[in-house]
């Protein structure tokens, strides 16, 4: 029996708590194995779900309190919706001394470093300074929505660019060469997953599945065997949800990005929430969904967004160049075709990737 959780706007990974040859989307009378413990709650504008089989050195209630507290700290550091967050206060700076180093928290610095790494190796497909464009297209905390003019896009692009964000390599400090609006939505959930995994391990929990808004990582196993997850077919309606691929992850993290849930239509044109920082426009290509398996959920999250921006041809080239385990679902006519990187096929040799249209 596979139970689907989460409500991730940019693609979704649904995880299974038991292994079966049948995918069930209907309700079930017995949802969980009695040997598996579960907690869940709100965070980062979405939900987290944690399943584990060890008792560890704390009670279920105490563990949830620890998780909730840590996630509140992370959210208060990185949220653009919380106007008093550490990140929001940086974004509100109007007078910036380009020579001055700004102290930031270790949490924020860790996420910025992961974002910077993926930005460099993806040739700019990930850019966390893209916030002004995200907001103008109507996918940020601002209420504005509607198609901007070409002139507006050109002006906003002048405010975007990782070259204006300098990171210290040995201190928790940054320099902003001009006022910036940093949006960490492509990295923060994945980093939060990693951090909660570290928290669980520090309390003796070594067999777990942690998921935040569709990004997840697994470690160890459960009584029935390996933790398995279902990569969802990229369809817009919940009623049509079904698994495209089932993976047994082992000790790995996984993130998926797609354009099929968070979008709006205007004048008969569909506008995705994923903005290409190189053009300033929402992506428009045949890549419907890209899944990245990595030992870091933060990097998987960031790479999934970068590859989704790149489109199918450039994405597979980047995956091969960076030895990434990547699985893509590409629109073809009225159906989909699959494509996987060499690294993905090596990691999941027993999982058929046929590339057929269906």
C-alpha cells in the first residue's frame, strides 16, 4: 500500500510507507504499520512528515517539539513571507555599502553556499537573487500578478545576478554589491530536510524518512524493507495522480521540480512559477518534471530547480557534466517520454527506464 503525502507546488515526490505491487490512491482502513512512528506539522508554507522506526533517546512528543522548534528557527532565518526574518531584513536594505561585510547566521550561510555552488556549476540556471522577477510575475509574497512588459523585465533583470552577492569562504559573512532581493525557496526546504535528518540522528534515530513539501531523504530501512518513494506523473489534477516510477532510495535524498502545479493563465497563455534568471520569463519548454537523487537534499533541491530551468537538452548535458543522478519526464505530443542520466541508471539498475511515450 502506498500512501501519498505532501502538497509541493513545484513538482511532487510522494513516498510509500509499505511496498506493494499495487498503487492505491483511495483511502485505506489501515494506513500505517504499527512498527513505524509518525509525526507531521506545518512549516515553510507547506507540511513536514517524518516516519521512523527507532525509539531513539527521546519520546515521540519530545522529538516533535525538537523538530518544530528547529523548523521555526530555519523558517525565521530564510522566509521571505516573514517580514522579520533574517533574510527579509537583508532584502529590505536599501542603502548598501558594497565594501562592507555583513554577518549572517550559520544556517543562512550554509544555504547560500549550496545555492552559490549550484549556480556556478549550472551556468547561472539557479540564481537566488531572482526574487524581484518572482514577485513581479506573482509567485512571491507580494500580491501583484499579471504579465509584465518587456521594459519591466529588462529593468528587473538589472536587479538580478549572483555576481552581486559575495560569500566569505571562511566566515559567516556576505557582501551585497547593491540592494538585492534573495529568494531561497529553491534550496531552503531541501536544506531543512537535511537538518532534520541530522537532528534525528543526534537522538539515536537512524532509520527514518523525512519529507518537507515534497523534498525528502531516507536513511536505513523500515521493518518491511527499504523506504520507497514514487515519482509522480506530472499531471495537473489530483484525481489523475499516479506513480511514474518507484525508487528504493537507501541512504539518499531526492527532490523534484516541475511546472505542472503552480502556474496561472492569462490571455490563453500558461505562466509557470519557475522563472529563468537568464531571460526574466517563466520557463516554456517540454520538460515537465525533473527528479534529482543526491546525498544532500539541499543540493538535490537546488539542482532540480536549475535543471528544470534549463530544459531537457541542456538539463541532461548538465547532469552528465556534473555526474548527477537525474530522471526527467518530458512532454511529447499528448503523452510523456522518460530520460535518465548515466549516473541515475547506474544507481537504479533494476529500475526500468524505457523512454517510451505513454
